[in-house]
C-alpha cells in the first residue's frame, strides 16, 4: 500500500491505470468501507482509497469537530485490506481556490437530508468531482446506506458525461442490525442499543406501513419512545418515482434520520 | 435527417445511443465538415451535427456579424451527407444562465490565437462542454486545421475525465491548397488567390525554415508581399513539447494567422 498526499505524485501512479477502482471515505474505516474496498479489489486492476474529512459538507462546526478521526487505525485496517493506494490529500490540494458553491446537482438534493443540511449535497458533489478529476477512476464505489448521496452523485456523473461508473453497494449492518457508519464510533453502548431497537422496529413494521395498516406518525412516536432524541425525517418514498433512471423491484423505501444525543444517524430500509 | 432545436426533445433521441458521433459546427458547411461527418458515419452508429454560431467566442462584434450564415444551403448539404440528427439550438438553450468565464483550460490557450483573442478558447471550451452534456456523444470529431482548439478541447476532456473521445481529423484543402474554412466564403476571388500563394510559399519553404536555412522574418515579409494585409502570428512550434500527451513523428509545425482584408485565416502546416 502506497500512501500519497501530493496530487502530482499521485498522477504518476494512476494516470495510466485503465481500470482503477476508487473508494472515497472520510476515515473511521468500518465494515461498510471494507465491503466497498473488497468489491473494488475484486473488479478492478488497482484500488485507491481516499481519506479526507470534507469540511464544506458539514453544516455545523461542532459536527465537523466531533467527526471521528482514527488515522493510525485506518492505515492499519487499509493495509490489511490490501488496497494499492491510500490518498491523504491536504485541504489546499483539493481546494486550491476554494469550494465551488455554484455546482448544479439533481433536485433530489432538496429532499430528505437536503432539507436540514443546506448546501450539504453541493459540497459532497463538489468534492467527489474534484477527486474524480485527480484520480480518474474507472469505477467509484459508494454505499447504499447513503442512498440519496449515491443517487445525486450518479446523476451528476451521468449528466456531465463523466467516464467514471458509479457502483452502488448494499448497506452493511452490525450484528444488531444497525447500518455501519463512521458516526457509530460516537455512540455510547446504550445509544447503540437504542439504534438497534429502532432498526428492528422499523424493519418489523415496514410492510404494515406500505400497506397503510400503520401510520407514519405512530412509527415516529414509537421511535422517540425507543430512545431517539429527535427525528430529522421519517419518510416512505417510492424511489422509482423520485429517482428517474432508477428501477427497483422493491419500489418503496423508508428513509430515516434521527438523533441519539448529538449524533445524527441515517438509514434506509 | 431529423432537425431538432429543443434539448429535451433531443435527449429522447440520443440518451440511449451508445456510439453517437458528434460534429460541432458554426455552419457554412464545407468539405472539411463533410470529411468529419463521413468519418463519424463510418465509425459511429448515429451521427449528429450541430450548427450554432457561438457569440461569446467572437472577440469583435463585427466578426460575429460578418460570420457566414447559410442555413438553407447547410441543411441541404447535411441531408445529402445522410447525417441522422441536425441540432439547431437557440442561444437560450445553450446558455440558460449565461456563459461561464471561470472555466479552467490548458495553458496552451495563452499562445498563438489566444494572444490576440482574449477569452476566445475559454468560450470555445465552455460551449463544447455544454454540447457534450446535452448530446453525450461517444466521439467528437474536430479538424486539425484548428489544431490549437483541438488540443485544448482534448486536454479539457481528459482532465475532466469526460467520456467523449476526441477524434482529430486531417485538414482538408481546396485544390489550390487553401485549408477549407467557413471564413473562405468571405474571400473575394483575388483574396482566394493570395491565400493559395501564401500556402504554397510556406509549404515550399517549411523544410528550409526547420533547418534554419531561412529566417521567420523573411517568410513574414514575403507573406505580406504575397497579399496578406496583416500577420497575426507566424511561429514554428515543436508540438511534442508544447502539447504534452502529443507525440507526432513530424514534430515541427508552422502555425500562421493572417488577414486578407477583414477576414482572418489560420492554418498549420
């Protein structure tokens, strides 16, 4: 595993790589990342992982400050996973002349996480397209846990006729059902138990919700009872309608974002 | 041949076309365009030609105003060439919220035509990338007569990891040697004869120039004697050095731009 921080040096390694797989991360590597990385290694000639905590996509300074940072553990974990390159850029390398706020992205960005996180998805797309320009990967691997992010990035890449193919990968869950996330590192043991109960409760009731046998407001109040401190959103969405080129057999998805203490978790089921 | 002006309608036709060839033009179709179109038809499943006189790339209003406009003749010529789609967008369709002056392009844009045409290449790249986003072609066919433009577009497409492949096509010349150009429509018979003599003179002396047996200043004054009213530039360039990913066996090229009356002609030999 080669660790590279300079983009010009990186270019020497990756510019002639025809089938490069790219897994962008903000670090705090977990089983979800490992699954993306293993998919990339299996289908690409070389795999590059980036760790970059992208400040512009955080709406609150405190959220950026508290975001888990585990640089040494991450490097050891990535070495074990046998990736080829680890890209650790500085902020200046990514934003030589600042963050681009005028980027045009899918209107899907206004829903769900976009409602209470203004500018979040623009900043995500901006940083991803910057990485794509530097790395020029054949494939980029993104987790379905962040379904909205995945679809917005896919839409941007197709719209801009960019060469990189977006590979969406199934959500990986802890044994207790909670979707793997770097933010899970911020949870206490009790909060982890709450998250597990909430996931199990939603899973158990999803069919009833789709069939109209239970109402969203009932699920919301139950989630609060199960330990959530606040619900950001809880929505049943026909994804085939909202995300145009998307055709899933299971057309309904429950999208949820809620707080456990100061930690905001998202999931889609 | 389907004629389409609306980009949403266009999307219906081209969005699922896997091997679409695209020839962008500003109209006044000539044998150079025909050569690009024939190459596209030979190597692509469908061929789309656009006619759009891109105002932002003109530095002088008078040059924009005088640019040859031959809409009816063009349509008849393109129908004869058996293209699949002719895209005739309005300015609003291409620039719904104005022209992007902040686009980043190759530093090669500062040389040759870039010296006396500030902003010209940025405007060219901006419009080409807008067309690429709308049309999403597998290949774009560009003439080597506009070598600098070709290389700057190729650089931008590679740098931005865009899916479209740039196909550079040899310059097509009139029987008298003059490179085919829409601007030739603006020449009088006498000016056309001047242009022919200038081309022949440069061709005859190119080896002497490379070997240092003749000096540039001598060629320049001879070109004026042959009828040119003004020389914009006359340069011998090692293109393998200036254009980084470019490796040509014939590494030297003479780049010339000069005026015949109000008409500015360019060529590279």
